[in-house]
C-alpha cells in the first residue's frame, strides 16, 4: 500500500476539481500537511511516478469528464483545469490517450453518447 504521505496526495488529487493542473508541490504541502520535498520523493518511491505526473494525470482525467459532459471550448476546459496555455492540456491528452482533446471528445461521445 501507499505510505500516509502518498495516500494523502492521491486523495487530494482524486477529489480535485478546478485548478488541479496548477497544484504545485507547495500547494499540496499546504493541503496535506507534508513537506513539499517529501511529497514527490514518497509518491515516486511508492508508485514509480513523480508528483508532477500524478498531477497531470488527475487533470487529464478530469478534463475527460468535462469533454464528455459539456460543450465547453477546449480553451475553457484547459483554463478551468488550471493550465496556463491550452497547448499544455492538448499535449497531455495526446501523451495519455494518443488523441487531441477534440478527438478524445468525439471518441467519448461515440461511446457514451452526447452530453
């Protein structure tokens, strides 16, 4: 299982909504009560993935929900998630799913139906 620090980080990321993509380690430290330097070290040791990868996976997962459930523009979704630039969200969608957000939306809607 995960150590308490890692579990706390994962719990925060799983519950995160608006702004998840911009949750710095310092912000996470404030939310969990663990030191920022300890957060990435422990989650990396426990899972093999550093904090930043956990953070962007949480953002992309939440972005998928927004893509499937809303007609919001990709730029609006990226901004809501906390990305400074829409290109960051586009790259991370491509990295995780091999699709740009528009292609991902089309796929999700073809499987799940329109919003």
